[in-house]
C-alpha cells in the first residue's frame, strides 16, 4: 500500500512536472532544482 502511494506521489510531484517543463527546453538541472525547492518549501510547514 505504501509503495503504491509513494509511486503515485513520485509520478505526480516529480515525473509529470519534468515532462511539462521538458517542452519548454529548460535544462534538466534547473527544472529538477525548482521541483526540489518547491517540495521543500511545501514540507517546511
């Protein structure tokens, strides 16, 4: 159950934003950094 939830969250929070940003031709390191910063900002509270 936890593995399925973790997989779904990974898909929604990491893989889909990378795919969306891919068509903008933004470098992968920049998009990955922005996703990590966004998730970290959300988890601070």
